[in-house]
């Protein structure tokens, strides 16, 4: 090891927080983090709850503490929240001691080496739990504090860009969804013209696409000249994929197969849940192959009497250049409406509620092709959906490009972590970059 680096017991530079409280003892609206809120191997949160929803003792953590899922640590559930809160007691809250930078501690605990070590002395077989006392004795290479900060800055810059992309994607989708709501749910341009006003934020050409009055329909008042159609009347593709006989559990490589667990919006994918089918099987099947901007619908599964449909969309070789869906997902395309309009139509709350009602009545919760095809939608003229797609395709494109970039950055980060933490790659302590 290089000159100034020292081997030191992990417990001498990090401490586990033991501030255990009952949920009612913390202020109102205090965030609660459970294992379900930490993305597996993603190093970020996928949500949070309120402390009022918790029912038992929890650990109180501070902003910047490292949260490490000690239950089944091989899931690599590690985050560093930017807020105070409480967390499950199946999560360690860890704080650096003098001589250890908190950012460096995060990447040390996020390293695959730390995860593997935590499994080395875990207790339990079906539900293994990491052993703090064992890990406290483990000696790790520790550089000087200035170099620790530089290392955390280099790796943190990658995570900062990933987080920026995540926030940007949320904003872009919200913009597209707000336009859909305005045009096709609230009918704002029509209402403005009905009041003798020019639709706000619309040029003359776009304003002319909308009528100035309403008509009655089975779904309530809709713009004059528009129609109520069914999804079956506009879908060119409605199909599921297939899996080999016996399932996919025995395959660790091949063609990625997307299941219901991966249908969560535009450009959202958890790579830790990737499953595969053999290339030979993929070549022999013609259904379920994903193309750019396919709209994907989670079609069945869940508890008896409960069905919660979800919609997704992928493209630009994200999450994979070649992949398919399994039998629990519908793939949909419509030349009549375009893919962006189709995505926001399917993910509209009224349509999802219709699917949920139909799917909840089934003996095995879920929907079939007749359920989808019979669902009614508001169907504007094609020039209106074309105008919507012209505005939102570019937003969906950017979301997918950002997601693709974030995956590349996360891959780079995970490649760099073991090399930097071992000293094999040097970090420039003055410029906080990788030394040549």
C-alpha cells in the first residue's frame, strides 16, 4: 500500500447509530425509510414514507448518515439521505468517527467488497443479517483525510449527475403529463375559446386545432367533433411475450426478458431484477420483442381481489439494445395516435382505474386482451394527437437518453469504487480528479 495509507479496523473509524425511538416520539412529517425504499444496488431511494405509518421502534438518523440494509446484505441497499429521519431497525445508520470522511465512508460501505464481507459472518440462512461486531474488526485501507475527501468528490460527482438526471426526468415527464391533462382531460384550449379567449401559450396554428364548443358523450362533455373510441379500435399491436418451459430461473445470460416488476414509467429500470431467456428461444419466437417507444402494460399478478396496473415505455437501446417481455406484460403500438399519446392515455388515472376494476374481479388478478380492447378513451382528430406528439416525443426522447447516460455513469462508478478504494487508481488531492 502507498506510503500514507494505513490499515485500520472499520469499527475504529465508523460507528453504528443506536438512537432508537418510537414513531410517535419524532416530529410530525418526519420521513421514514424502510428497506423497500432503497433501490437494490442503485445507491439511491425510490421513495419514502411518513413516520406516522410506522408501528414499531425505529432508528433515528441524521442528514448524511450512511444507511445500510443489514437484512440480506447481498442486495446492496445503501444510501446517504440528504435529510433527517427514522429508518427500519433492519437498516444500520452509520456515522464516521474522527479521521474518516462521511462521503468516503459511504463509498466504502457501498463497495462490493464491503457487501461480500458483510455476508461472510451474517447470521441466519433464509434471511441473513450482517454482523456489526464482525465487521468492526475488519481492517480496511484508509488514506489521509484529504485524499478521502478527494475520492468522495470524484465518485460523488458521478452520483450527483445521476441524481440530476433523475430529477430532470421527473420534471420532463411531469411537463408532458401536464400538457396531456390540459389538452385531453381538462380541455383547457376548448374552454378558453368557448369563453372567447385565445388559448394561453398556444400559437395561432395550434389554437386552430381545437373547437370552441363541447358535445355530450358516454364519458361526459368532450370537444365537439371528437370521438369516444376503444383501445381495440386504435391498437395495431397488442401482444405478450413468452418464456421457455420451466421458466427462466436457470438462465444467467442470454436475451433480457422484462417482467411486470420492471414496468414503472418512462425510462425506469432496475438492473438487479434482470432475467434472461436463451438466445435460441428468442430467435424462434416472433412476439414480445421490444421496439422504440413501445408502451408496456403490466397485465396480471398480485393479491386476490387486488390489481394495480402499471405502464412503462423504453427506447433508444435502453435498458438494452435487444430485449423482450414475458407473458405478464402487454406490448402496445398505435399508428393512429402515436406512442407518446398512447402512453399518457394508458397511464391516465381514469384508464388505470378501469383496468384495476376489471382486473380485481378476476380469479387470478389481471386483465386480458378483451379487457384492454373494450376500454373507452377520448379520441381526438389525428392532427391534434400529431401536435401533442410533436411536443412530447422530444421530452420522452430526452428522458430515455438521460436514463441511458445514468446507467453508464453508475456502471463507471461501480468499476471505479474498488480500484480507487484500494489505491490502484490515484486521485489528485488538489484538483479532486483522477491522477494521470
